[in-house]
C-alpha cells in the first residue's frame, strides 16, 4: 500500500496544474489527425527540462492517457483515427455520428476509456512484479504467433467476406515490407524516393480512412445535405453511464483484452482496440449490428485502448523494456532526469514512481470529465455542410501527413494509398484489415527472422516455433479464429438465402 503514502503529491497545486494542462492538451493533440500519443509525448518532453522529475512525468503521463482517448474524437466525428489505437472506434462510432448520435458516441467513448484506464492503472499498481515476470515469457516465437493471431482477426473486420478481409490484410503486410530490410539492409519495392523509409503508419492511416471519404464527397458533384443537415440528438450523461454498464460483456472483453495486449513488450496498444472489437463481435448475440452504429463495438474498442496504457508501462518500469512506442519515449523522459527504470526503481525512487502512477489514475478521471464536457459541442461537427467538411478533412489529412516527418513524401504516400483504397472499397474491401496488416507485418517479420536465427543455433525452426505450451496455445487460437470467421460467414449466407 506504499502508493497511498505518495498520493498527496498528486494534489499539490503545481502537480494538479500540470495534470489538468496535460489532460486538456492531450485531448486536443489526440483529436488532431497525425499527432499520435507517441508524438504528443515527444513534443512535451522539452517542456519538462526545467521541471522536477516527478512533475515532468506527471505532465507526460497525463498527455499519454488523454491522447489515447482523444483520438476517438476525430475517429467518431470525421472517420479519421487520431492514432492507430482508434481504428476500431471508427467502425461504429462514425456510423453513430452520421445518425445524429455523435454526442452519445463521444460520451460512451470517454466513459469506456475511464473504466478500462482505471483497471489498467490498478493492474500496474498492484500486480507489477507478477506481470513483469509474465511479460518476460514472450520470446520471438511467441510474438510471431501473436502477430499471426492478430492477422486472423482480419477475416471478420468490416469486410464483405472473410477472403476479402484476409486479402486486405495481406496487402497491408506487403506494404509493410516496402523500404529497407531491417536485418539485411537491402531495398525492397522502393520504386520511388518517397518510399526509401518505408510506409509510415500515420500517413497510411490518414490516407486509407480520410481520402476515400473526400473523394466520395466530391464525386457526388453536388452537396445535397448542405440544406438538410443532420439533427444532433442530445443525450443525457446518466443514460450514457447506464448504456455502458448495460453492455457488460463488451466492456469486460475490451478491458481484459487491452490489459493483456498492453503488457506484451513490442506489440503495443495499436491492435488492442481491433482485437477487442473482433472478440466482442464474436461473443455478441447482435453480431449483425456491428459496423452500423452499435454501442457494443465502440465500448469494446475504447475500453481496450485505455486499459492497455497502464500495463504497457509494466515492462518499462520494472525491466527497462518499453512495451509500446510511447513507453519508449517515456523511457527517454526518465533517463533525461537521471532516473533509470529497473527492478529497484520503486526502492530507489519511490517519490518519483508512485506519484507518476497515481497521477495517471487521477488523469483518467479528469480525461473523462473534460471529454464529456466537450462531447455535446464537438458533436455539432455533424451539422457542418458537406462542402465545408470535405475541404476541412482534406486540409487535416495534408497537415497530419506532413507533420509526422515534415516530408512531402509522406503526403504522396497518403494520397496514393487513399486513392487506392477508394477503388478497393468499391469492390467490398475495407481499410481496417489493411491497416492491421500494415501494423502487424513488421512485428511478424522481425520476430520470425530473430526466431529463425535462434532456432538454427539450437534444434531447428520446426521445434522452436511449434513446441511449447504458449506456442501451441497461440496456434490453436489462430486456427479457431479462422474457422469461426468462416463458419459465421457461411451461416449468415444461409440465413440470408
């Protein structure tokens, strides 16, 4: 119970000021396409140079927490995920916004993020030593099969068929191979100078989701709904809380899935929302409603996104192994202030570690309060005329893509992928599986190569990848996932006929 002793540090005037500022700033940065949680934390590190270590980490932790949740704002209102973690949020959140339920969608999103986030931080507080040892159990073979499990999720994500979903994922995994090979240093598919550094996930994300929308708006030739605007429905906050707790299964699946995935080093929380969305859909008696504006899909995705925040810091604080890209930037923030994470962090620097963790717990509550406050105002974006919306989305897409690396090459990649996705959507393909393949491709490839090197020095590839309880469990989960997706599609077609 040592963390209670340091709780008072969070409520000092300077700590609360930084906590509130970091939370509000994180929500704004998260809602801006192109500014991911990793970039938001990196941008704030220079502001911590003249702060004490504990105050600097409180600012960074608040920004990390709220940026993950803030990405849902643009995902719901504009169908542009604020970060890869918010991809699944677009599937039902944007459909709700188009139905005039933008305020409700935002309320559900922030409440789900609060519950998932608090659970994740409590895991960080009470189970850090145990979880750190469990995280060490994942080697290259396990991370490879975990990526394959993620790929199998692709088959049932918002595509018209399992085959098209898997094919979309394969296209994404191919895109991930563009650039220089990390192990051998050779060029692969670099047919333009803009691709020398590979396909950056943020411009790809913006292009695949935003550009098809813009093209569709302009392809109409005129904007019919400039006159008939969407009526934004008011939604009481009490009803939003009741709705979240009514969907207990989706909330439970999202929270547990996000916590587990956040803990695994190297995987990151980018796939937590998608995996939680897929599992919630499989266990829901209302599968057909997913993708049409169903609250369960939104609740599962957003609770998973914030549930992974706390566990992703377990490998960082105890083993000095960042569990996500944002955790890697936080590691830099710690080192700048002379704090070296490790097993003795809580013994040598409890006055830094515990206030930092406690501030993330309070930050979750502040994030929910501020997020709900802006929900009704932000939802009015749905009433913006299509002509203005098209120009705004295009401007945000250009700004977000360029801002990542200040490179016009990223803008070209964004535009090319967006045009390609526009035509793929005409044939029933979906952007979500493609992005998931793009995220998982490097994880699968790098861990397979590393595992192969280890296997060749031991008993061979077959024994290394196909033996062991954890390997066999992950292989079984992948096989069951594919079989279930195929069975669900066949059953739904029989019912339709």
